[in-house]
């Protein structure tokens, strides 16, 4: 699959934690829970402390 198009990701969601949680129930009983967690952050400590207003995808 192709990589995500950064232009379609809201800038406020580009850096930080994203979680998808799927819970399946049947007749009121939960039988499976699946979670997916991703944390996008800058590797440079200075950028983590003072992130740019617009995400820098090159970092």
C-alpha cells in the first residue's frame, strides 16, 4: 500500500499519540478487544520541547 498522504492528515493530529480501539460484543458479552497504538514524535529533543507550528515531516 502507498504511504499516507500528509496533506490529508490534520496538522493537530500529525504529531503525538493515535489509538484505535475495537471492541466486539455479542448479546451484551465482550468477546474480543483489539487496540492499535502509534506515537509519532520528533527524534530531536529541541523539536520535542518546542515543536514547530506546522509539522516538519522531514524530521
